[in-house]
C-alpha cells in the first residue's frame, strides 16, 4: 500500500492506479505478482513483508491501496474472493449470541446466508426496514446488538437508509455499522465519512465494471480488535482475491470515475423517460424527486444517484417476463454494474419468500447510447 499521502484528486489517483511504476523496468503498468512463497533473509527475517500467498500478495495490495484511498479508510482495505466472502467475514468476526440488525430489503444471497448459516454460527438476526429510523432504533438492543448491516441504495427497490443517523443509532447501542455500498460506488457515497465503521463492496459490480471478475472488498474506519479479527479470518480461511483478478480489478478501476458518471446519467435519463411510459406503473430510482428516499439520497450521495433502477409494469408479472424476453440490446442476465446494460426479472431468481414485487424488472444501466437503450426497452414493452 502506498504510504505517501494523496496530493491529487481521487479521480487522478484512480486513473493511474496510485501512480505506481515498476522500479526495475519503469513500466507504467505494474507486473502481476504470482509467487506463492518468498525468500527468507539470511538473518531469518522476511524484510519484504511477504511470506506466503494466502495471507498477502503485492498485486492485491496495490488494488487495496486504490480502494483504501477512494474510501478514505484509515484501516485500509481488504480484498476477498467475492462480495459474499467479504460480507460473511464481517459476520464471522462476531461471537455466538451476538445480535445483528440488517436491512430487510437487501442483496438476496446475503439475506439467505444470514437466515441460514449465520444462525448456525449462533448469531441472532433481525431484519428491519432500515430506512425507517424509528424501526431501526426499536430493533437494536443496547449491549446485545453488535452489528447493524445496511445496504443503500438497496436491492431491488433502491431504498435509501440515512447512513449518519444509522451510525448514531448503532453506536448508541454499542454496535458497529457496516454498509454494503455496492450500488452507490465509492464515487457517489463515502459511508466511512458519514460515521460507518466498515464499508463493503461487491467489487464484481461497478468497481471492476466489465463483468469479468468476482471480487469483494471491505474498508475499515480504524484498526481495532474487530478489524484485526476480520483480517485474520480472510487469512486463515483463505478468502483472499487471486493476483490476476486483482490486476483486472485495478485495470477496471482506472476508468471508475468515467463509468460511474456515465452510468448514473443514463440511469437518471431512463428513470425520467420511463416515468411517463404507459406500460410502466412505477419507476424506482433515488434520483427521482418522488422516490421516498430522494431527500436523504440527495444529501448523502454526491455526483449522481447510481446506476441501478427498477420498473414495475402496469400489466403485471407475465408482462414483465415477456418484456425481458423481447429486448435485444439489453442483456437478460443477473448481476449489475458492467459497461453492458442488464435487465432481470428479480422475483424469478430470488424465488419464494422474496420481498421483490412480481411485476418488477431490475435494470443496470451501462454505457451504451441512452437513446438505443430507451428504444429497445420501449419496443419490448409495447408489444402485447
Ligand atoms: C453482487 C452483490 C453482492 C455479492 O457479491 P458477489 O461478488 O456476487 O459475492 C453483495 N451485495 C450486493 C449489493 C451485490 O450486488
């Protein structure tokens, strides 16, 4: 990780991946470090700081340096082999009997893990609408609740939780606040500056941005016993990201600021145009003034409202599945944050018990021409 304090803007530092130059060849792109083991010095020390590939890797550290800079994370950042590996490491650092309060509307796989595996670990989990601060306040139990987990904007309704207020509530009860900021990106929201203790991203999504890496990251507000425990879990459980994936992620992040700006602009434009569409009953996007979380989003998000939106169709579930089947330019696939726009009928993939409305299509705005994206979906909606 770079020890020099950034003098340039985050955009400049990200574009140059912190400006590292290979000291031997002067290459502007650092090499990928693939070694699993390192030479011990004659005096038996490891002066480079590297010992073995499971705890640590130089290419991974370089990507972590960019992420720590973006999140202004004093504890630094830790890259994991997936977003789920990053998120679950936070919960595994808790102790049996600890109480967790989590957003009711959140990434489906993590919600499933919390309902099944976390319970087997002896953790107690309550799900509340964390955008309702009174409900959050009522759910935390002082002394018992150790973690409040918030996703904002949250999948797939893009509900907005007030991070600063949630941090106050968590801290007053003696709990930590962790924020899944995947759909906000470090460009639009900085949870640590709003009082969160840990920020998590599925780097699989907009951070990498090209739908070709699975990765997760945690960034910490400060080094303490809990953060050390999380780091130790990554090391002992072997959940570190591979060096080639770290390289691809760093390459993807060089254009992060361009992509987030373009994708948020497209999402906003589509949200506005679809608001007036006869086949659409409701557009869910925090950038729209009528979205219930708009005022808070306008306060806590900078430079845009993110790349994710959802639409609910006037003709219901069958019409939604039909429309998704008829698009050409939009790609009918799960996931989000890539340069190609994706469309998905969420209820189908989440299955029974999902809080996702059946008539909802989730849209991940990419970087294609917005007129093409509008026309393609407009035509798919109008047939039948
Ligand atoms: C994708 C995603 C995750 C999980 O990340 P993986 O890399 O798929 O494990 C967690 N939270 C959100 C909001 C996501 O979109």
